[in-house]
C-alpha cells in the first residue's frame, strides 16, 4: 500500500504564494506520474497539474503561468509552487500518485484558502 502525504496548505491573501509538498512511500522506480488535484466546496475534483517520471508537465488552463509542478531530488516527492493566488484557487488540494500498474493512490488533502 502506497502512503501519500501532503503538506503546505494554509490561509493566504490574494496575490500571495504557497508551496505544497507531497511525499509518497512507494519506491521511486515504480512511480509513473504524480499530480495535484483540487476540490472547491460544492464542486467536483479537478486536475491542476501533472508531472511524469520523465519530467513532462501539464497544467489546467486556469493555473498556467501561475503554478509550477516539480519533482524533488528524491523522485518520490512532488511540489506545487502557487503564485499570484486568487480566491477561486481555494479548495482542498490532493496529491495523486500513479504507479506503473496504473493503480492510483491519494493523499488526504491539504486545505488552501485564498482571501480577497
């Protein structure tokens, strides 16, 4: 069983920045992609950004140019640098780890609140 733990959420004013971190317990060579999702109150969970084992990235249109996803030196870690935050970025942010067997593992989430 892969354990996934997020950290780094909090309360920030609009225009501010936060950096989220995620650590997976899985051995690094079995991880395919890592991703960040978010869920705002009353809305469905949506994809924010992904990064493959090869370093390719993909972003939701709403965060392009503001958020950056990256892998740590220990390839079982992933970060989400969030700049120029907006109130609509508020939500619970979840880390997703997809391993080579295509199984998905999720963390419990970390709350991000952006005040106007």
